[in-house]
C-alpha cells in the first residue's frame, strides 16, 4: 500500500481513445489514469473522499486555466508513435508557473517481433518509432515545467488489452510520484 500524500495537490489530465463500436466506455489511458488517481489519493477511510487528486479528460479543462497543482500528470495514448494530436495541441497551450513539476504516463503499442526474423526490436529501435513521451517532454519542458517521472503501459492489440501486470507498473509509477512530491524540488 502506498503512503498517502500530505497536502500535495495532483492534477491528472488525460486523453483516451475509445472505439464508438466498442462495448467499453473507457479506453486504456482512462483505465491507467483512474488507477493512478486511486493510488495517489489521500483517501478518507470513511467517506472515500480524495480532494487532493483531480482527474480531468482534456475536453473538461482549458489548458490556459488549469487549476493550481503541486504536480500535473499528463496521460495520452500513442498514435503512429506520437501523442494523439488533441493532447499535443493541449500541451502546447499549458502555461503553469515555471518550475512546476509534471509526470507523464502513456499507453503505447507493444513492440512486435520482426515478421521475417522473429526477433524483438531493441530498445534503440523502439525509441526511433515510439516517440510519445519524448514529444510530450519536449513540449512541456519548453513551457518551463520540470519532469519528475514518466512511464508507459503497453497495449498488446490494436484496441487492447493492456499488457499483463500493468496495474503493478502503474503502482510503481505512482510510488515514484509520491516520492517526488515528498522531496522538495522533486
């Protein structure tokens, strides 16, 4: 179980893709964002209140009017190796105070073995075609934000499911954010 955050305010902003023909109402990014919220929440044991963690779809908030927070968590699915266009445009308009801390959690296509050789791509090869987090980091750092954590959860098929053990991966990510918030200056 994670230690709860003391007086820290975390704002989670995500963009999720969900097929209109899908029976699910939540995409993979929404699932991972909801898990982070649950893990970071300073939750009351009686009423379940989690006032210090806010979760918003990017269509619910304006990037130029984000509520003040100690840390912003941005979560986006990848599309063709980049963050989804709506998230890129949103991040380009985000303007919190310089030095504000942020974290990134993405859902990305799982690497597949080469069809001819059957070999899995190397980390270097994956980094060439999977640029979701580097692009998001570049945009946010140009705006003066400071990165404290980043991670990815692989989506194993075109429309899911998430990789095995994704909950453990998200829990470890939330623990890194908790540690960064407990450390002055992140």
